């Protein structure tokens, strides 16, 4: 039974070994120089303006929460999509009601001004 | 591929539809109308509740299931619908002034209350484990938000977070239990579960494991010992009107689902759960009553008292006979009335920022505000179980059910617990009438809404205490669905 | 090769237990939420396993609802954590101790 998985094991060993080997070789053989520019996160790109671990405006979290809630509702659209034809008009109406309820939620969020950035 | 679409009768879920539409409408109107023009929101919600109640009474005596067996359409569910609608209506009446005093712009409150009511109704009517779970979560998520409604108040924040963490934690246990039941029987319908157990999977370890996890999950929701730790903190920190709603609504809803599952699905394996619940009932009653004695904050005292009452309700569940089921329903109605009444008085006395929340603030209330003190005494007598109030009759039914089922000791422990509880309930009455006022309470404003709530609850407690007959008949009518009892 | 049912039960029980322990011993509210998510996902795993075992669709349906509800719970939880952080500048549950008996 398990013997059929042997190629995968061999493959894993070779790929991990190769990765370790390359990093180790370049670490051992390469010449190291440190300059201020070289130690930047992006050596040839944008110059970072500050540390990554600073506080974000709370607006981002609010948008995240809305995204989380509205995005997860899409999960119910997939099963409907799978059996769209057999369900016919009945399914269309049911999903219409479902989406209408979501729209009310969106209208509430909008009306309360939670989507305004400033 | 063809799919047969089950026939559905929308009138069977009429009350739920009414409330859903009302809740969504309120949500939209809240977002679209300018500030300061929303004073009619509570009255609109009350109208929706009344319509739903009328629809429920029109549905009375229908029986069977609907929506492909997802929903039970029976008197047991309708009885609970009425309890929930009553609790929500009274909560709205007692919270109008309280919310206006605290903050101008909290109209989501009414929408959330209505959504919570829908969740509770789904729990009482659910015939499928998914539906019971969804009802529970609709209820819980609405109440998490309600508990944290006072955003600037650190205590309210803390209560909400504690409730959310422990609520989600307990939901996970409940879910795991449901998954295990599914694993043991291969179905999520309560009917099929009952049949599978009758057919003899009773000794399946998965089933017993699932049942234990269900007890843990529901134990959290009804705040039975040893899963009660969150109750006092959350009850103290949440806005008082929300505490009132929580103490009555969530408890009734969780018990509705618990009773339906245990009386419908598990009566065959009663041997496996009755001693467990016996222990829980005794621990819950005793701890609730003993710790309540030590409390000086009235909200915490009522929190421990609500734990104790969960214990009495568990006694009815342990008895698992017809009288037990009847007493259970009767007791829930009585508890709803007396607890909401007591909280109405607490709101009136505590005022805006919960300024007068210590029990010694009640000193001399009997001389300053005789009507308030009289009403409070009625509720305290009822909670303590002193005749001729509803609390006495309810306890009488509960303990007779226990005796009838052969649990003599359970009844004796219950009665002893009632005696302990008399001490801390009557202490409030003694303070009100026999001590001079310690602090000047200042003017207590009685609005028509809250006065009518106090009046209705006080009259109700006395009326069903003196004439328990009609309510008993209604309850008897509602529990006929449990043929296994 | 069919994976035996007991493997699903064992794995989901183990995940569930890890989640429970995490909730009980961690002190950061956000990590507690992650542990609760883990408990819910353990349940999902066992539901899918049972659904596969019984060749029934109910269990998979249940998973959809659990996922949605979990998202809603987390959204409310994050909102509460933001509110608490504004008032108290901490998310350590040990420091949320205004109320004690």
C-alpha cells in the first residue's frame, strides 16, 4: 500500500536537500559585504518609509470586517450555482430574497457612513 | 437531474416573517432617516411584536412539520413564541427611557432585539440541528452586540468581550456535540435521531459523547453550574435593560431547544443522562443561592438568582414526566414576568449611568416611593416563591413533578434552596421598609411605558399565581407532542 | 485508498482539544479567537468526515453554515476588540478585570 508513495518521498528528500545545499553553499562560498542600501528590504525598489510594525488607522479594520462578512456570504452562491437549472424559478426567487437581505445590510452600512474614508 | 421542491406553507412561519420584515425595515430606516427623528422606533417594534403574537395565536393547534421537516409547527413552539414575544415587548417598554437618558442615537437596539427574538423562535421551532444552531447564533450574536452597546463604557466593553469569548467557546462545544450525534446516527433531523436511538444505537460511544457535549454547550447558555462563571460579570457589565432581556430570553430559548432535544430524542436513554442532570441541578441551585447572599450589587445578586432559577428549571427537566414538562413551561412564564419586573424597578432606581445599583440604595424606598417599593416586594416575594405569587405555584409544580418521578431528595434539596433564597430576596424588602434612606435618591421619573411594564408584570405575577388553571391547561396542551413522557 | 472514519474523528478531536487548551491558557484576545476558530474548524472536519462516511450531503451543508457563523462572530469580536483597545489600550484578557466577585 504505502510503497506506492515512495516516489513522493524520494522527491521530497531530493528537493529539500537541494534547497538546503544551495543556500548552504552560497553561505559558505559567497563574499559578504554590508552597506546601508544593501540591507534595505527592497534593495532596488521603493525606499521604506518606516517600520512595518506600526499602527494602522482603524478604518482599515472596519473595511476588513465588512469584507469578511459580505465575502463569506458568497459561499451560499456556489451550491446554488451548481444546481441552478434544476431549481429554476424557485431557486432564483429564494436567492433573490437572500441577496435582498444582504443589500439591506449594505444599505445600512452605507447609510451609517461607515464606508466614507474621511 | 431533477430536484423535488418541498411544498411550503408560509403562514406556518408567519410570526418569524413579520419580525424579519420589521427588523430589516427598522435597519433601513435607521440608516436613512436623519438623527433625532427616530423616537417612534420602539413603538414600531412593539407593533410588529403584537402582530407576531396575533399570528401565533391564530396558528395555535396546528401540528406537524414544515419546510421539509426543518421546522416544527406545534403548540410547544407556539407557547415559546408567546413567551419570547412577551419578554421582548416588556424589554422594549423598560428600555426606552433608559436608552434615551444614556445616549441619543442607539436605534440599532430595537433591530437587534427583534433579530434576537427571531433567533429564539428558531431555536424553539427547529427540527434540524442546523436550524437550532443557526437560531442560537442569531440570538447570541445580536446579544453580544447589545451587551457592548455602551461603547464608551469600559464595563460594557468588558462584559461583551467576555460573553463573546465564552459564548463562542460554548457554541463550539455544542457544535462538536451535534457533529458526534450526526456521526452516531447519520442524520441531523431530530425525528430521525429519535428513531435511530429507538432502533438501538443507544450504547454507541459517539452518541453518549455527543450528548455530553450538548449538555456542556447548553449548560453554558442557560448558565448552569459549573459553566456559570460568565454570568455575574456579563450581567453586571451589560446595560441593565440588556441584562433583563438576557436573563429571560437566552435562558428560555436555550431551555426550549434543550427540552425539545432531551424529551424528543433522548427519552430512551434516560438512564444515561438523568443522574448527570441531577447533579447539575443540585449544584446550580445551591451555588446560585448561596453566593447570591454575599452580593451587594443588585445586578450581581439577580445574576446569581437567575443561576439558581436555572437550577429549578433543570429539576423539571430531570423529572422528565408530563408534569415536569408542564411545570417547566409554567415556571418559564412566571420567571419571565417576575424577573423582568424586578429589572424594571432596578432600571428605575439605578437611573442613567447605573448610579444607584447597590442594594443599600434601596433603603427607605418604601417611604419615598411606596408604589415602586410595593411592586418590588411583589417581585421579590415571587422570586422567593412565597404564595400567592406565580413563583410559588411554579416551584410547587416543579417539585411535585420531581416527587412524582421518584426524585424525593431532589425535591427536598430544592425546597431547602428556596428557603435560603428567601433570605436575600426579603433582605431587599426589609431594607425598603425598615431602614431610613441612606442616600437621597432624587426624582425617579416614571414614564408611561415603564409604568405599564411594571404594572403588567406585577399584575401578571399575581394573576397567574392566584389562578394558575388556564396557564396550566395551555401548557398541558403544548406538551402533548412529547409522547415518550 | 479510503481513509478510515476513525482517523477523521481522532484528528478532529485532537484539533478541538488543542483549540480548547489554547482558549484556556492564552491571554491575548486575538489569539483566543484564533483558537476558537480552530475548534470550529475541527468540528467542520469531523462533519465532512461523517458526511463522506454516510455518503450524505447534510454534513457538508452544515459546514457552510458553521463557516458563515464563524465569520460573523469574528467580525463582532474584532469590533469589540477595537472598541476595548480604544478605551483601555490593551487586548490582554487578564487586564479586563473590572468585575470580580
